[in-house]
């Protein structure tokens, strides 16, 4: 992390894809627990995968933060959370290769996340998808709407 974090924020993210690959959507919700202020954003791509949309949601949410922050990241994607928390450093050490010596999938997005995590202190929280978690349900809805809009 390059700067001392100045604020704490909760980041909820989700991705959605119809077909894999196919049209996809991503969404995030930022909530500042101290002030209660929130901001949400979504977008999509016409030909993508679910994992790419899950990663893009985190990239967009972290990129939206103006200053170094303590981020509680909530996601229903084990791929995103394990990648950031466990796998990423090993991939970098091996030249962006997996333990099986294969090129890391979605390496372009992982490299962006690697840069963003230098700016923020990130705490990881897995939430079960489609289980009534209000913020996860909200970003799921936004990601699906973005996917549907891009598919039209």
C-alpha cells in the first residue's frame, strides 16, 4: 500500500454472464459506514465471461475510490477472493503462471487488481450468492440489468 488509508469503505461486487462466453454485466456498491453515503455503478461487455465480470466489478469499485482506503470487499466469487488473497503473489513470482506452469487466465485484469491493491488495505469477505444478503442482492440485480442491456 502506498499511502496511509484515510477512510474505511465497504465494497460489494458481482458479475453476471449469459453464456460463458456471452454478454455480461458487472456492478459494485460502495458504502461509507461512517457517513452512510453510498454509490453504485454497473456496466457490461457484449462478449465476456462470468469470471471477467466478477473481476471487472472489483476493479471498477476500487478505481472509484479517490484516496487510499481500508476496503472491506464482499463478493460471492471464490475465484476473486482466493485470487486476491492467496494466489496472486504466487502468480507474480512465477511470471504470471499458475503452479501448473500455465498462463494465468484473465491476466490483464489480475494485473490491474495487483496495482489497485497497492493503494488500498483490502479485507476479504465471502458472501453466499442468492441468499438474501441485501447488498449482494442489489449488485446482482444491477449486474444482471447491465448484462441484459448489453445483450439487446
